[in-house]
């Protein structure tokens, strides 16, 4: 069994949660999300991010608006909806519970 495959799957499972947290801080451009996720070693490429952003938009968890740019084409900025905030609160509760449970199991000798 290959540990790196499991690591990739673990990161993918947390990606939506992390993206919602980034968007919840304020309007954000996709390339800024990619930069932050890459710095955090969540390794994301545009081909992964854009379909996920579309799913979040279709689920009414995020919205976007086009903003004109002085140095190129308009940019799409994402923001979290009220429904997205409520969803993220639920995910936060689940995350806290999972961290506690995982720690309980992994810290036993």
C-alpha cells in the first residue's frame, strides 16, 4: 500500500472545508485560494479547484461576482452565502469532534 495515495485522499477530503474557510474570511479570487492552499501543502491545481467551486456555487454555499480589472480580463471573486455560513458551522462542529476522536485513538500507547 502506498502512503502517498492515502495522504492525497485525506487532503481531498478536507479541501472543501478549507476552501469554505478561506472564502468565509471575505471575497477572494481563485488564484489567491490556490496560492494559500499550496502554501498550506493542500496541493491544488486549477483543474481541482474550479469544479469544486462550481459545486459549492450550485449548492448555494458560495456566490461570485465579476470585477473589472485594470490589467486584464474581469476577475471572478467568490464570497460565502448565509447558507454557506450555516453549512460551515456544521462542518466546524464535525471537524472538532473528529479531531477529538482521532486524538483519543492516536494518543493511546
